[in-house]
């Protein structure tokens, strides 16, 4: 689903994030995102050579029902105007979103990222996984659409023929861009200060051994997706079966026609007019393949996450064994 | 010193924002001010967000863009409706007379606002972060003045915030102050090595005590007893069983996910034939 940026000639090879942006994203999810709702926001920054520097961000309010006429664009414009007054970079460079156990490959995300990338070539979407972060290590990934996928989205040609032409697989949909966190000297000083004064005990969630809860939920989501996928496959199969049946019928009809014409010729009667075959046999509608691609990408993502998680846990189990061995 | 008033709990996000807005200040401005947002409790005030407000300061007068402050607060309220204006911040070490004026303005916005100073110019070699609340002083009826009484400041973190701050702390070590995000087993290895470092320190201490270099401290000894007893004593068989079943579970899940990935790749190839 994601290939590293080194293989493609994208304009952005690396993302550099300020520490403050990371903290802001974490805080936004923590305060407003409980209960598997996604929180979103805009990233601001600038492009320096082949690096995309993200220097600030601001959150988007949630879509609530009583705010039907809430103007998102207006909110964004006002925010950016105000931030310009205080010398904050007001160049839009992307957006961020939180995810629940890694399920973010959806039509909505694709559409949003496409419109962003269409307008601004270097834009990225940052995916923040709060549950994985809660387990001990910051999980922040940056994705862009590959040029191939951009082409397809532009033409909106989601039929199987279109996708075959572009030769796209679910691995070539998104590309992941490596992230680097950078802090200014002043923030460094702040860090020293915090370490000094902080009285929080150092918890090591990363060494936590329990895994079944997390695994259960991940596998459940994986199963749901695989179910979706199998339904989709069934649809595609029926479509191809219908198509081949129709081809057969067309063939038979043509043959009968020819036979009849030959008979009539031999009898000297006028031939039957060639009717427009296509009007009689309307070809069945090919199912759009974009959803399948998305589902495949999502399944792949889940599998990757699960594998990462299991490899970590295996390591931890072996460590625990070593510890017990000395007892 | 006895402290009057509520405890101020600050999130690191706020401090990082303050430092950032100080770095981006206009030419000629010696300090930056802004609004603090947060929630008020019975005994504590929690500062969770902030934004900077443009202002001009000269010898005799100070001008703050109030319109801007109001506007920004409205925008912020749309995202987090529970945050209210609880005070304001300023960078710099001292409290000037202009501060009093600004504080007066903010006391119209919020009841009993707090004033936070962060010494970003590092005048005393450290970044002093202090909070104050204003109190009346002087002879009532005659000259009345305002005194800023200090409050105690604590830093609190959400769990995920702490992990984020942890990662940021590690940028201190590298030259160029950058740090990439690692994944997989290397993270576990990193965490384990940190625990190992801590254990080596403890071991060194014990060695010193045994060889008589340092006098033994009873409380430390009790902690050490706790530590050693924390490793649970399970019979070797039971532990073996638990370990094996866990490993089997994990291996099975790995196998299944590899299988699924192979399946979808196959499906892809077949469809695109």
C-alpha cells in the first residue's frame, strides 16, 4: 500500500515537523476525539528544496448536526488571516487526521487528499494513530497519492479497463514520506526545563506484555474488511460471468442470423436487415473498481499493523522469558 | 513560601506555542503577549491552549489588538467549546507597568485572570516560568495598587502527550536537533536499553554500598526489595505454558495476516490480467 519515497520522483522526499505541531495534534485528539471519532485539522508550513517543513497547524471543528450552515472555508480563511498577523506561516501544506486502529483508507480520505494535492502539489496527509501512541511510541505517518493514482482520479475512470491501463495495484496507491522531528534551540531549552521540573513517573508502556485486547480489535476490523472484499469479489465475478454469457448470446445470435441469411439467399428472398446488435444486447455495467482497491489497501494496512504489533510482542515475550530464567 | 490561590497546571503544548511565537515576533518587539485558554476547577486552573495577540509597546504606551483577540477566541471556541479565557501570558522576566494595564483588560474578559511569564530571553540562565494572580494592595480609599502574587506551577501531561514529549526530548541529543521516527522492534529495543541503563545505575549504587563507599540508606534498601520481589515467581512449567500459548497466538496471527496479504495480491493480479 505504501512504497518508500525514494523510488518515485515526487517533489517531496522528507517531511520535517516542529515539535510543537506534534504536541498540538496529540492534544487535539485527546480533548476532542474520544470515542473513535476522527479529528481533522490543517497543516501550515513551507517547502524548502526537497523538504516539506510543517511549522504550525490548527484544528478543524467537528461536524455537528446543529451547525448545518457552518462555513468551513470561512473558518479556514479567518484562521489563516489571523495567523498571518502574528507571523505564522500561512501556507497550506496539507492536513492531518486521526485514525482508529489504522482504518483510514476510505473514499473520503482519497477525495480530500486528491483535491489538496491537485491544488498544492506537495501536500501530504498526516495520519496520527492515538491508540498505537498510547502503547508507547509516537505513531505519525505522512502519505501522498502516487502520480499514477492522481491521473486516475483526474479522469474519474474507475472501470476495470481504466485501472488495467494504468497498471495500478493497491501497493501503488499511497506513498509514505519519512518524517523527521526538529526542534529549535529555544524549544530545546524548554525540554531541559520540563525534564528538570517534571514530577511525572517514567512509565514504560512500551514494555507492556498484554496484547490480546489490541489484537482482538485489530483482527475484528480486518475480518470486516475481508468480508467487504469478498462481497466485492462476488460482484465482480457475477459481472464477468454475465459479460461472458452475453458474449455467447451475441455470438449465437450472429450465427443464427448468418444461417437464416444463407437460407433466404438460397430461396431467393430478401435478406433480413442487420440489426444493431448493441442495442439488443446491452452490455452489463462494469462495477467500479476503486472501492476494491481501497478495501485491498486497507486490508494490507491492517495486516502490516498486526505484523508489527506481533513482532514487538514476540520480542517482549522472549525478554520476559530471559528474566524468568534467572529466577 | 506560602502560596495563595489555585495551582496552575500547564500543558507542554502551551509552553511550546509561547516559545514559537517568541521566535516569530516582529522586528523591534522585545516581548510577545497572548491569551491563555483552559478550564477552571475548584482548586486548580488547567491551561490547555493559547494564542498570541499582536501588540505594540513603547516607552509610554501600549496598544493591544483587542479585536483580534476576540476574533481568535471565537474561532478557538468552535473547535473546543469547553475552553475559556483564563488569563494571559507574556515573555520576559519582569512585570512592567504595561502589564498592569493589559491585566486590567483581561480581568474584564475573565474573572480573576492569571498572568504567566516565561523568560524566553533566558536572563537568569534558565527559562523561568511563573504564574501570578493580581491582588489589591495599599491603603483602601487612598492610593490603591495592584500586586502580583505568585502561584505554584505544575506541568501535567496526558499519557499520549508524555510519549510525544519523550520523543521530543530525544531531539536534544542529536546535532541538528532532528530525530526520525523508528518503528518495530527497534523501539522495544530502545525502551529495554533504557531500563537496562537504569538497572546499571542501581547496580553501581549497590556495589558502592557493599564496598562501604556510600552509607546504606534504609528507604532505598526497601525500594530495592520491592524491585526484586516484583518479578513474579511462577513455577517453570506454568510459565513455559503461558509463554508457549502466547507465542503460538502471535505466530498464528502473523501467519494469517501474511496469508491475507498474499490473497489480496493474488486477487489483484487476477483481476488486472
